[in-house]
C-alpha cells in the first residue's frame, strides 16, 4: 500500500499540492499584460482643415542639418511635421487610450528652403530641375520638382534659361540673399505684431534683428547662414549687453536643437505659417 503523504492526500481530496500551486503562480506571473492592440498606436495630427486626404509623408533632408525629417510633399503642399508635447503623457479619446501623448503638427514651410541646399550644391552650371533635386539617400526630394509654389518662386533664387524644350536653372547668390532678406523682414514684422516678446527685445533693434535671424537660420545651412548674416549685417552680441536672450526664449541654432522636441520650436514654426506661404 503506497504511503499517504500530505501532497497525495491533497490530490485525493481535489486540492493542489504545494508544487502545483507554485507552478500555477509562476504561470500567471509570466503572462503579464495583454498584447498591445493597434488602437493604442493612434496619433493626434493637427493639420489645416480639408488637406489631410491623400496626404503622404516622406523623408527629406532638413535644410539646416541635412538630417532626414518627415515632410508632406505634393503639388499643393510642402509641410514640415513637428512633434510637440511631453514624453510622459497620454490621451483619453472616447472610451479608449492613446498612448502617444505628443501632437503631430503639420506646418507649412516654403519649398525654396528645401531646394536651396541642392541649388547651392550645383551652383556652377545650368541644370534641369530633376537633375538638381536628386539625392540617392533621400530620393523623395524629386517630388519637389512638381510643387507649384516652388515652380512659381524658384526664379527668386536662381537664373533661368530656356534651352530647346527644356528650362534650366542655376543658383544665383545675389537673388538668394535678396529673397532671404524678404523672409527676414517678414519674420521681424510678424514677431513684432503677433509674438509676445519681451520689451527688452522689441526696444533694441540689434537684439530684435539677432532674434529674428535666429528664427530664420533654423532653415538655412551653415554656409547659407554665414552668407546671410553678412548680407543682413547682423551684429554679434556685445559683452556689455545686459539682455539675457536665453531668458526670453531665444531659439538656439545648434544642430542638436533640431532633435529636441520643444514647444518653443513649434510655436515659432507656427509663426512661419504667416509669412512662408506668400510668394
């Protein structure tokens, strides 16, 4: 007759042994939370009403850093996609939870800012637009050649010739600086009229010019920034100047700043919508 133990007695009475209970508890702990559903991957996108249909996002080089960023490109649109918000945040939407608490802002950007680095790269010769807007790593830049705003305004920064049945373009530094100057004046006017800047900035022409140029240079390459700074006669900050620009939210133009998702950058990019779209 087999010896009756405590565990075998429990099994006979329908109870689980200590070993079975331990294994059961381990199996429960291994299950963990349920698998993530696709519903949790939804995003909040802020875009101009009526323009989201058939929108496509592409990786394009940022004109300042050269790093790949998301842009919405089409014949009608040239928009930058910005992330705004804090990392540790989610949204309740109806009876569901959206895990990603950031907002995706689709902000218009003038296509000439995107095209300028490619024009500058081929400044020594006349080329057709499809030969200028070419990039092995980011081939989607070729879509820009069909953008209506670019085709309408490219003569503001380039010489244009008709050769047989083709139109060819060559970067013109003088025209480009004049166009950048118009952007500069538009930004400054916009900052004065729309933005809540500190009085110390508004009361000093040099400080306001530096602030304005900081906004503008976020969309210019290092080479273009140096040329524009000289052309616009932007003075460097003086040692005795008591205004602390960082205290008042001055935009930093370092390339590292492009990777930081700061609301300040988004607010000033929204400011761009006022003057970017006009030719």
